[in-house]
C-alpha cells in the first residue's frame, strides 16, 4: 500500500466525520458566490434605480462574508485536525516524517476544499437566481430572471478560496510543527482547562462584567437624550457603550456564568444529581475556556440581529412613513399645475380630487419644552405650520384644543408633543393664546416639503382666524410656502398615471407612488443584504457551536461511560444533556438578543415608526433557525451516549 | 449465597466467526466475602466481571443475586439494579473531573430519597475511614492517583451496595498506594460486611482477599482459599498456582 492509496482510503472512511464541515463549506462558497453574481448582474442593475447603492452594499456584504468564512473555516479546521491527532501520531510512530504527514493533510484538504468549491459554485448559481427573484419581489421590480452565469464571479470566488486554502495549509503546518509526537498521543487526556475552585478574583470579575453590561444598557437608553445636550458626546458614548458591553460580555462568559452556576452548586453542598453533573458543573468550566469564542459569537449575533431588525423596521415602516411625509398622491406647486394635470388626466379617463388649502406659520411655545433642545431658537419658540379644521375632513377640533399631525417617532426628541400638554401661540408683538394638545397623529395633512418636517397643528376654524389676524410675517418667513396644492386620483394611483405625468416638459410634482418606489428599493436592498449577512452569521456561528459540542462530546465520552456503569440510564443522562444544550446555546443567544434589544431601542426611531413587531419577528426567526443547531448537537450526544456502554 | 452464577457463557462475533470468551463458568459469592479473580491476559477475567456486574450481557447461563435472576432484565431495569445494589471501582479511577471529590462520592446518593443530613453523615463516615475528608473540595486534577482511587472506592461504598466490583483497582498505583488502598478495602469489607469481587493479575493484591479464583481460557482452573494461612504463605501459594497456570509448564510438557 503506497501513500496515495492510504490517503484515498483514509479519506473515504473519514467522509462521514467531514459531512457537516463539507456542508458548511459548500454553503459558504454558495453564499459568497451568489452574492457576487448578484453584484455583477447587469440586467438587474439596469432595472433598479438604486443600483449604485446596491452594488456598494453588495460589495461591503461580500467582504464581510469573506471575513466570516475565513474565521469559520480556520476554526473548523483546527477542531478537525485535533480530532485526528491519534491518527497523525500513528503516522509519525511508524516512521513517517512530518512533511509526509503534512502532504497527506494537504491532499485531503485539497480534495475536500476544491470539491466543495465546485459544488458550492454550482449551488450558488441556483441560489443566486432564487435570491434575485426574492430581491425583485421585495423591492417590487418586475424582471425576468435569466440563467446567466458570471465568469467573473466564479473566478473571484475561486481566487478568494485559494487564498483561504493557503491560510489553512499554514495553520496545519504550524499545528504539526508545534506538537511533538508525545503531545499528539496524549492530547486527548489533557482536559481543556484544569479544574480549580472558583476564587475571589473570579467572583469580582464576574460581578464587574454584569455591572459593565448593565451600565452599557443604561447609557444606551440615555444616549440620544444626552447627545441632544452635547452632540460631541455621541461618538464617545457610542464607543463607551460598545466597550462596556463587549468587555462585559467577555467577563460574563469568563467569570460571571461560572460564578452564578457555582452559587447554585454551593447551595447543594455536594448533593449533586446526574443532571447537574452533565450540565452546570461541566459548563462552568467549558464556558470559561471558551469565553473568547463565545464573546465573538454573542457580539456577532447581537450585531446581526440589530442590523436586521433596524433594516426590517425601516422596510416595515415605509408605508406608514409615507402617510406622514406624503399624504397626497401628487403634490404640485400651484393651482395652475393642478389644472394642467386635471386636463391631462381627464383626457385619459381619470378623475382627480383637488386639495387647495392655505396654512400659516406661527410661533409656538410649550411649557415643558426641553429648553436645551434647539437652544439657538429658544425664547421665540418654534414655528409650526397651522391649519384650520374646517379645511380638512375628519378633524373636528374644539376651541381650546389642538391636534398634532404628521409626527414621527424621531421628533419625540425635539418636542414634547403629547396629549395633555398645553401650548401657547405667541408673536413678537405680545399676542398670546394657550390651547391644549389633545390628540397626536402620525398621519399628516401637509406633505413634508411644505412643513419642512415639522408636525402640522390642526386648530378650530375660529382659532385659525384669530391667529391669522395676529400673524406677524417676518422677512425670512415670507419666503416659505403657505399654500397647499395637491390632488388624489379618484380611481386610485398606479404606475401608468405616474409614467404619463413624469415628463420633462410637465410641471414639477412630488408623488407618493414615486417616493414609495424609491424608499422601498433602498430599504428593500438594505434589508436583503443585511438579512443575507445575518443568515451567513447564523449559519457559521451555529456550525461553530455545533463543532464545539461535538468536540466536547468526544472528550466527555468517558464520563458517560462511568455514569452508565454506575447505573444511570440513557434517559437520565440525556435529560442532563438537554439542560446542557439549553445553557450552552441559550446563554450566548440570550445575551445576544438582550444586547440587540437595547441597541435597537436606543436608535430605532431614526429608521421607522414601529419597533416591537418587526424586531420580535426577526428575533423569533433567528431563534428558531439557531435552535436547529442545538437540536443537531443533542442528537449527536444521544448517539454517543447510547453507544458508550 | 449472595451471588450465584451458573454455567456462564459469553461469545463475541457473528454467526460465522465466533470467539467464545467464557465457556461455562460457575461462581459463588457469600455475603461479606472478598473474592479475587486472577488469570493471564485474555483469560476472560474482565469479561466475567462485566457480565457479573450486569454491564455486559451473558450469551447463556444465569446469574442470581439474592436468589433473583437479573439476566432476563431489560436495560433500564438493569441500570436501576446497578444503581441500587452494586458499586464499582475501575482501574482508571473514572472520576468525573468537573466534580469535586465530595460531589463525586455523593453522586450515587443523588437518586435516593435520603435526607441531606443523613447523606452528609454517610459521606463523613466513609470519607474518614478512607482518609480523604480533607480533600473533599478539591478537583480530581488536584489530587494524587492513590487519593483518586480512594475517592473512587468511597463512591463505590457510599450507598451501601450488596456487592462491590473492582476491576484492577491497583493497576495504576505505586506499591505503597496500592497496599494502602487494599488495606482500606479489606477494612471496609470487614466493617460493613460488604462483599467484594476484584479482578487483578497482581498476586500481592490478591493476597488481601479471602479466596482467589483462577481462570484459564474461559474456564475456572482452580480456586484457593486463605483459611488460616498467614498473608505471606497465602501470597506464595497464589504465586505457585499462578506459575502452574502460566504457559511455561505447558511448553515443558
């Protein structure tokens, strides 16, 4: 038997062990390749008006994916080479020198790696077509997805993976070089960390970790309030929060978890049962030695869930945002423009309903207004657009009330427009009138281009007239529009109408439909790329945890055997292992989710109008997919336990 | 008779390629008796111990403990039976290295409805007899081999089983620790009146027991009782029998 036939034999025998590794590799290649294919897809680029943004996002996305893949593949490789230490030792024992052993690994890796590469590119090709269809669906563009294979993408993928392959070879070489024969033979016997009782330092650091995370959370909920007062603080705060939560997370894994589990253990005073043996006591030590890895996984989980939630909030809120920014199908500049379009549309069989209203701008002071906000303009108050309830259907305001419309969540930081707060209309000439805010709507009566983003106040017609009489128009204000000219299409707006109106020679207008298309494309692409990256993160971190569990399972085999010899049944042991899975997978997930809830909470209002529903949906999906890996690990444990006796 | 095994046979392999390891062994063990099984490598002594201790199943034959035949029990019932009535000491200590010494010892009590103070008492008694009370909060990686094996012995005794099975308990120990351990085993055997069945190929270890059963190629070759002999004489008897049993005599025939 020569070396080559040995390699082949060995490889086919080992194939089962490699199954998941190969699966993960194929999938990473497929993910990367399909993202690249989308980037290079010219057809899609032409259809999407935001294609430059798309390309930029896709390129950033693929770089991130490469980094994840490198990290993941090298980690998996290390676990697999460690698992085979006995075999490697045997080769050396029978007189093979290290470079020959290295050659065996090289050939094996080569087969696995490039086999996966080819498979991955084929799979990626189909995935990319599927993804393109999904993307087009999300952003609402009609496009026949064609079967075009991008050579550039294939070559780039191959190039990147050759680079990763070289990294792996270097890693294997270092592993072989560093370990003497005797180490390889013994590797299994040394446990990952020597078990020692938990000391005072551990306890202190554990508590410190928990405190750091708590402070980070607290700061994150105060961040924007504080930054309002001193904008300089914002980047410092952000960095501070990141630092606190990441280091805190690390300390929690390194010491905190052990501390908490040890507390429960101490309370049992030695009376442990088999469940504790398999879960708490073993995890206590395992988490400590895996603290770094777990921190990375947790932080990545938190980042990707946050990013996905925010982008989904953004996407989810598009329609609602439009209600507060573009309340009418079309807004034009003057009544003549409406006439123009009415003639044009009537010829085509469409009728329109016209909205021609006036409004005024008035200084408003609010008693509980945060004085520091917009400090430069204070004393005089803020100018709000005011309309009369007689002009707008569905509003009936009494004399001492005012309704606020078109308020977006982000405005909460500038104003305190809440039901029940009094507000006073003032002029420089001493006029004052106080009314009470009684209702707050996110829908708008005036489009943002007329209000400059301020909420519009609806008042009773009498109040409106009173205000109009007392209005003092300063020179700057005279430039601002005070008339609304807009119309809705009675039959309902559609793309045909928009296309008809959207000509160079026609008067300018802003269209709800057009804004919608633009917004949905930007937020759709963003959501798509982030969802894609999130999926890649999920897949790799899940696989890493799974590999780690397999590794632990192999090294704990002896314990299961002892327990079964002592008379514990399969089921009793498995129940303990279920606990172990819940804790090992649950803690990183739980901390990750908690991090992202606080992260989302601190800044969601910039992205949309609703936080909980989209965020919880993202988290739910993530948790379900993530649990699959815990389940797979449990099955592996189950197999090992029943075979152990 | 506490343990009674009749015509035990055990073979491995498939229909076409069978190796018979135990070829029909009869063995008895009285309450409070300390019996050693000796034999060359491959004579089937560890297989016999595994079968008698219900870790492995017999191919044919019956094993009675307190007149109850456990060879017909299912896996789960067997596990319960082991938990309740049997104790184990292994060559490689087999302590769980994430548990402290105390937790390792208390493990078999966890499935019993025993009050905490009662369990605590039990632990103190056994631990002080074996001289490991001071180690109770240490982890297995922090103690010596001899201490680890005494911990393992404490674990085997703590739930007051009917029989202790010990597979080469001194195999990994130096001679001082080995004789320490065996003395303790002997003491516990006498004090608690617990039967011990030990497998070893070390004549010194065997000389601590009441009776030695010699196996050869899957059959009982002979057996030797200490009776009133001094330990020294008993030791030389064992050595002699071992020499007869060994391959040298066969060749000279």
